[in-house]
C-alpha cells in the first residue's frame, strides 16, 4: 500500500517533511513504520524524520551508581493503566509549560494502545504514580514518545527497566532527537539512512513476546 508520506530518506535533515493531516491509527502506523513521527505544535501536526536519529541499543543504556537506590525503591509496571499514564504526562507537562500532548494526542495514542501498539512504562513509589515513559512497538522497535518525572529519577528508572527487559529480545529504542539527558543515559546518533535500514528489518520481525504487559520489568 502506498504511504501517506513522502520518502523520508529525502526529507530535510532538521525540518518537518510534512504538515497537517490527523492522528488516526492508520496514519500513525504508516508514519512510524517509515521512520516518521508527529510533533503537534499550535494546533498543527508537523511530521519529522530527522537526520541524525537518536537511538538506544538496550544493552548500552547507562546505569549510574546514584540511580541504584531508586531502582530498588521504585516499582515499575508495564501497561498497568495506559490512559491514566498518558493523561498524567499531559497534566504534569501543563504545570510547567505548554505541551504538545493535547487531548487529541491522548485520545489517538490511547486508541493505539487499544490496538496493541502503544505502551506505557509506569513508575510508582508507595503506590503513587511518579513518572515513566510511553511509546509504540513495531516488531523489535520501541518508538519512544515521552518521558516524565514527578519523582526524582523516575523517567531514568523507566528507561533502565525498559532497556534491560527488551535487551534479551534484540530490540532497538528509537529516541528520535538527541538531547543531553538522552546522551547521558547512553543514546547514540546514527544517520537517518542507517536508522531507516534497521527499522525496515526490525519492524518486520516478531517481537519475541505475546503481550508487553506480561513481561516482568527487569531492574537488576
């Protein structure tokens, strides 16, 4: 089936390759499986496929000594309550600044969760939700979308749990665009062409597990 999008390998390196459209499941699946992701801004949907691309090889995620007490004290749950978690991301970000996670994003990615694509890595302390991350799985690729921390180091704990759990299944984690936090945790920049080649192979491989929610988060 023909893609809704232009060839991402010929897209601008650091500008959108398209704008407009909607966040229907059909369009989101098409986008992510072609290395493209949405970034809503001021009511408009911008579509990106940046060059270079930030990724994690799960085995290379860094665990600082200072993080180990939090790995012990926090509890991580996969897909425990996706809708609650994505709303948590929205409201926590709204406390600090305008956020691209609007109600349209919440509804669209919740539908993607219902279809089995979108997943949450939720971090709890004393049964209180304090952070985590969410993204989408296509084959052996986890496409990261948003990380959030209300409690100290909660998003780092979520990333470590995700990486250590997925390492045995030979996943990559798409982190989209490099920033100091991602680099500190071990993310690497690769060329867009290399990313698209890896994505083409890994997104068509079986994940290796039946349900993400059935996986036991690995914090050791």
